[in-house]
């Protein structure tokens, strides 16, 4: 990797610092279990120390206050980042889903998880590639860059050049990730329970089962390659998007080889003019609607690192198709009904559909009906302002946060929505977060009406 400012991968907030030494990813079950054990021990020690300090100061601390200290937040983030795989992926998923509603301490942990990027040391990388490609794997390339250009929760990405001059991006899976998914998910769930972040009455078993299935699919790079090829076919002819071509001869279950496409991090759009930001988010919102109502297949991971932007063409490069999943007809129908109610400005119908489809828990809606109605009113008033929807105007967010406080504190009414709805909503929420960061203006009402065959908005 060079320091040439024209390099399309610089600056990249998702790339590991090349000055940081590699850190071997624990690959065996015993090693990973040991990491969780050390994490639990460190958190417990931190709790005892903090508890003693507060008692000496005459305080009576709550358990949650002792668990979520800054020191413990650092311990949790560091250990889960070291483990990578399902442990880190779950933390990233929670942070993208929950947005502004997380406790500040937990938000700190998850923000660190999104940004920390350990990489495999060269010896571990070489061992993985020998297992997948054979001992003489280097002969396949004119050049293979050992320093990764990106590091994520399940794998890291390297640039390579074939003897014929074609450039590739090679995603290499961390060792042990696929075999540790079930145990990692269960251990993270235990940490959430022990930290008292989840009420004991909340049944998260269906969500954990689905998370394990989803993560097993994401760890299968042969499957991801096929999903990438399918998206390339679906979007062929639409000049707003670029999907890399698959290099099947070099793709295995743990290594994904694809065409290298020039592009800059999507966050660099923050410095672009308003029309460029609007066009990019119009394309992404349109894609989400097509996935939901036309393709009935959705790439459900909205991580910003999965998008890149080409300043010279204005096109978006779409990456990472491991989280692609079918959208059931019932889920698409639920979103259709909710959109139709919203476009008609029927607030009662919006609330009723949200309850029927599990967006809002029935017990929470009954116990906090006025707050629910005020939140719906705030969203309705914001969406129906004249002109395109301004994602940069976050005036309604403090209203939602304030109205949701009592609901969040009422742990007896917490519920887990349908898992299919959760995965779709994760993509919807993540796309909205990106649009807010870019302060984009998008005619969401017209796009939604066209996608669901609703009457055009006034």
C-alpha cells in the first residue's frame, strides 16, 4: 500500500493501520472460550474494583452501573474485536439497529467494535491460503499485497494482480470463524444477560437461532459469490451501480476472489456537493425498495464499508453479499401496508399495522399509547413536509428519543419482533443512518409510492 493520495483506498476509515502489528485471531474452540473467560474475569474484576470505590465514597451502585464502566467497555470491545467472527458481527448488528436508543456506555462499546480493525499476522494469513490454494499459491499471482486494505468481522481483504494484469480483491476468512459461530453467539448472549442489559423475561431464542443461521451463511464464501453474481445480473444495465465480477477459479468456502473496482469510501461523499449526495442516496433508497418489493431478495447488512463511490462517474460500488436473504411475501406485504397508511397520513392505521406486524409490541402500545401516538405524529409531520425528505433535518429524533424513554425503561413490555422483519429493518435503518450522515434530500414518498403501486403523494 502506498501513500499516493490518488490511491482509491486512501483515506479509508475501514482499513487497518499498516503500522499496527497483526494480532492472531483465536481459531480453536478452546482458545476462543478462553478469551470469553478472560473477558468475564476482567469484567468481574473491574466490577469489584469500581464497586469498592463507590462504596467507599458512600454510594450504593446498581449492578448495571458496575458492568458498564468505561474500563469494562474498553475490555469488552477489545476482546470482541480480537475474536472477530460472530462475536464482533453481533455487536456491529446491534449498533446499526439500535441507533440513538442505546445506553451511552453500550454505544461506546459498539462504536469501538465498528472502528477497531485487527488483522491476521502474515504467518496466519499464509497458513489459511496454503490450506485453500495449496503450498505454491503465490505462483498464481504477479503480485499479492500482504497488508490488507480492509478488515471486517469475518474476513480481511487484500489486493492482488494476476499474471495477465487483471486486478483482484481477495477476501480471506479468519480461521475458526465458521466453526465457532454457535458458541460465539451463545457467549455474547450470556454477556448481555449477565450485564443486565436484557430483561430475563425477554425470549431471544428465535433471534439467536436465526442469527446463527445467517452468520453460517455469511461464512460460506461460495454462497456469497453466487449471491454477488446474481446481484450483478439483476442490476445489469443500471448505470447507477457497479457489482464486481466473480473469479470462480480462486473462490473457495473461505476465500472470495472478485474483480477489483476503484472507488472511495462512501463517507467521502460528505465533502461532495448536494446533488452528488442526493443522487447517491436516491440510488440506495431505490435499491432497498427494489430489493423489498421487486427482487424479494435483500442484502441485509448496511455497513458503510459495503458501499464505495466513484467521484468521476457518480456510480456506487456494491460490496459484500454474504448477508443476502430472501424476503418472505408476508414481510413485503407488511411493509406495503405500512407505507400505504403513511402515504395516506392515516395515523391510526399506521399504529395498528405497526402492532399487527410486530414493529411495535402490543403490550408496549397498550401501556404507552399516548407516547406511541406522539411518535407516529412526529414522523408523519416530518415525512410530509413539502419537497424531498431532508435526512439531514434530525429535529424529530429528540422527540422520538424523549417519548421512547418510558417504553425503554418499562422492560416488562419489551418484545422481539419477527426475525424477518428485523433483518429487513436493519437494512432500512442503516440506509437512513447513512442518508442522515450525508445530509441527503430524497423524494422518499414518490419512490415508495411507485414501489408499492400506491396513489402518488400530494
